[in-house]
């Protein structure tokens, strides 16, 4: 049986990672790009665990065999369908009986795969141990009031070959009270850590990175201390765009794609309850509540910016110690062009080999 230490996983050019844990384990945290081909359903895993606790290992193994046996042909066929796309790597939680059994079945079928030593547990321990060492020493931090399009600018810079870390995408959250609108529940810490590690791999070799100014906590995820420290000491670019453009961008991002969904208005109302508690101007608080009830988000957004988001953003800026450079632009495309000029002036070049997607 071929066994693969976790540190060698990242040396394989095109690993096809097959995660055979139950769906609930996979959802809780997975190696980015891993394909879930579960050996047991969530209820089957729970049943086997109960038997193990109450009646012992032997009976648990026997019940596991009864459950798995009918599934083997279908499972082998599914895994085989990926075998011509790269090197197969099979893993479970701790690299124990589940992955060993599946790799053995594959070998009987003439399909050779690696068994990841230590499974997902070893992977998570490994990335947490080395992640901070992978962070480049310099950061260029994009600032700007809500709605200037910082995330869009990052994506455009990535297309031009600049090394970026999109922390909001990694957190599955836009970093605000409305941060999960249209994005589901947001990512937990395990998923964020895995995506951050993958993002650092993608920019390996660069001595700097571009990133958006974010609070230490983004939704459910918390950034590493070293990452925050490097950001606070980095070079800062502050994007300014007209208020009308900011409102237009926020309507395009938060309203138009979702306004006809059954959950949308209720989710906005619940989020706005938290906002209104922090708006001190009584008249404005009342006006915002009226607009929420009327579903008039076009009129609500400018008030949210003026009386809630903008004052809070100015305060957060104080944490950043490095020099600030202002960029005045009409939209994210214009901002990107001007930022590229500024980056060249400061000696920050595109990095060859950074993915262009």
C-alpha cells in the first residue's frame, strides 16, 4: 500500500484528493479541491459509533462491513472515474481503517492510490504549524469606504498577475452585518484556514501580497496574528469613488441578484435590527426603519453609508501604521488602472506564475 506523508501532498503536481469521510465531517472542514465520496452516510457513521461505544469494536466493525459491502462496486466506479485526471490520494479523519479499506479495495480493482498518512487531522495540524511562515513579509492594503469595490479591484489585479489574498472569499463573508447575503452561512475557521493556506501556496515566491483592509474577525473566521501584524505595518492605498457609484455597486451586489428570493426581505430586516441599534440619530433611525418596511433599498443604502458604515470605517483606519496613498477613481476598473501605476512607482511588480484566473 502506497502511503503519503502530508508534507509530500503538496509536491504532487495534480493530486486528486478523495475524502471518504461522511458528509457532515466533510462540511466541517476539508482540503480545498477534495472530492467527497463518503464511505458512510452521516446516520450510518453515527450508528457505527454508537455500537462501538455500547457493544465494542468487533460488533462495530461487523456492522460497518454490512453497510459498506453493497456500496463497494458503486464507490469504486466513482473513484475510478477520477483516476485518469491525476494521482489519487485517499483520506479519512485519521488515516485509519476507512482509508486503508478503500485503498485496499482499489488495489484489488487494479487502481493504485496513495493513502494520506494521518488523514485530515494530520493535514490540519500541518497547515497550522507552517502557515505563518508562508506569509510574505510585505503587504499592500486596499482601503476605502463601503461600496468603492475593493474586492472587485483585488480580482482585477489578480488577473494582471499581482499576488492577492481575497480574505472575504476565504471566509465566505463580506465582512459586514450583511456579509452573508447570498453566500450561505459563511465558512468556519477550519475552512478559512485551509483556503488561506491554499491562497498562500498560490502566491508562493512573492515577497509581498495585496489584501483588503478587514477586521481581525471576518464572519466566523479569525485571521492569524502575524497576518494582521504585517497588514498593520504595510503600504496603504485608499480608494475614493463618488457616492452614486458606491450606491450603484452595492445595489448590484446586494439587492438585484437576490431581491426576489423568498428569504431576502426577512434577512435584510433582521440584519437592519442590529444596525438600527447603533444609529444614534433618532430621526434617521426612524427613516431607515420606514425604508426597510417599504423595501426601498435604493433610498436606504445612502443613509446606511452616511450614518453607519462611513463613520465606523474611519475609526478602523487608525490601526494601520504605514503610509497612505489616495486614489480617486470613477469605478473599480478606473481604480485598478491607477493602483497599477502607484504599485509600479512603489516598486511592486506583477508576479510571474500567479494564477491568472
